[in-house]
C-alpha cells in the first residue's frame, strides 16, 4: 500500500482535506490493529447510505461509490500490510459510467471529486493521469486509480454516525406515532363531547386543535415534533378531564340508584333514567321487557307517525355554529349570493341552490326537511357537496341518512367533525407529497 503523499494529476489542486485524509489513512495503516481490519464493503455501504447527510455526500455520489466498490473483486476490504492486495480500483470513466447506470461523464467527474473531498477515497494518479495497474508475476506491483483505504480507516466512524441516524430516526418515528394517536384521540373525544352535550367550548377546543395540528409536517425536526406532541398532550389532557368529570357524574348517579334498589316501583319511566346521555341515540328495548302486543298496537295506531305519537315532541336538535359549519363545508360558499354567507338564512338559500345541482329529488328533500329540520338538512346537503365525487348518488345518500335520523341513529355532529378533521390533515398530505 502506498503511504507517501500523492497529488492529483493535471490542473486539479491539492487541498488540505486531501492531505488530512491521506495522513489519517497512513496512520491507521501503521497501527498494529490495522492488519486485522476487515470490512464487509456492502454492509459499510449501507451504513454510508444511512449517514450520508452527516458525511456531506449526495445520493448521486453514493451511486458512483457503489460503482467503485463493484470494481473491487473481493467482498471484504482489508488492510493487511505489504502482503495484501492494494485497495486501489482503476476503472475507466466509460466503465464507471456504465456501472453508475449511464451517468454523464461531467456528472461522474463532479461526484468523484465530491467523494475525494469527503475523504472517502484517495486519488492515486499516475504520471500521465491514466488509471492502470502494473503487474509482476500475476501480482499487482503498483496501481493508479482510486484508493478505497479511507473506507476501512473510517469504518468505525461511519458505523457510529449511522447508528446515530438510526437512533434519531427511531425517536422521530415514535414522536410521529404519538402525534398521530393524539390527533385521533382528540378529534374523537371532541365528537363525544358534542354528542353527549357536555357543557364546554368544544368549538374553541377544536379551533385550538386545528391551529396545533396544522403545523404538523414531514419536514419538522425532532425538537419541533417533541414540542408539537407536548402541546397536543396538554390539549388532550384538558379534554379528558371534561369527559372524566361527566363520567364520574354518571357513576355517582348509578351508585345512588344501586343503593335504593330495595324500593319497588313498577311505574318508573325508563326514559327518566340518564335521558341526557342517551339523547339522539336509539333506545334499546330491555331484554324481556317489551310487550309485543303493545308494539303491534303502536304500529297500527294511525295517531302514530313514523314511530312517534302525533302529539309527541321531537327532541330538540343540537345546534352547531355557522362558522364551524362553514369551516367544515367551505364549498357551499361558492353557491351563495355575493359569494358570502353571513347567517343561517343565506346558508339555507345556498343549500336550496345546491340541492337540485346534486340531483336530489324534491321528494327526498321534502322528507329530509320533515325528519331533520331545515337547518340540519341544509348542513347535510353542504356536507354531500363537500365530499364531491365520493358520493355517487346524492339523493340516495340523503334518503339513507334521513332514514337513520328517523330511527335516532344519525346526527350532523360527527359528519362536521369528520370533514373538519379531513381539512386539517389535507395541508399535511400536500406537504408530504411535495417533500
């Protein structure tokens, strides 16, 4: 192996980085442990690929290095004193270009210089600048080309840098996983709070969530992701406290009821028990407690309309603010007079324009108005418009939702929250695609 300082051929200058690389490689080769240094070239190349940013090399430069490594006949790279084969490869530019998948000569020269400047290879130029090997008795006496010895000398450093990158990538992956879970949990907890009518500023909490989650991007560093995860954790903790408070109230009521079970009361109305928590949800019959005869009489009673008595008051629908609805369904603004919606009357007018444009029949619309009410029916139409091509038959879809609402199995709250969550994640997806 050559240990003296070599300079580049022609007009290429000698830099201090080249000098430092040659000195470090010579010192490593002079150590007694260097004779036992054996490196698997492809495993080392994998570590180089992982640590390329820390080493300051590009993926194109790695392609050239891969081509150089493929020119070495052995899988192992070893420094074995004067008795071993030199780690100098001497392919022509044409051969290197072929092995680098047809890289242009000018690009090839630029990335070879990048590898030399990064201290991963050493130029061993011949007097005339050609790359060749001088042989004697089938042994290489002298070789001129690119020396791969720095890879062996820096193998421990390269592996250490690769391990550092692996640890950082693992930590970032865990942070992204944590953020994804908290984003899902927060949105679903907000939906639960709205559905259960728990007193709280749910719209304010959702706006706060959107402002925090909207900063999420694939380009964020570990520190930025950690700060974002902490903000989401604080927000989630506050929402959990609201839900826990309501859950404890429900448990206390249940405990009181259990203490008084010795009191026999056959006329207790089951609708008085925990009615607030079950509002808007289908009432499940108690096992063995239904009267088939009464059920048949109810269905045959003409005073009953769609399962309710004619004089029975429908449960008041939950109100969702206009700003929240427009944030979930912004496309309906395009159908408003003047391009703005400032109140519910303008929102309903825009929905009335959208309804025939979506192909919703007057009959389906009249049924939706009867069951859902004018405001909720307009919100559903805006939501169908927002989902665009996902819904092939807007009229059929509206009929299905109307039927579910008639049975108490549908409300507009989860629909709005789903659309809000999609809009919150859409900028992130765009950034991921652009990255």
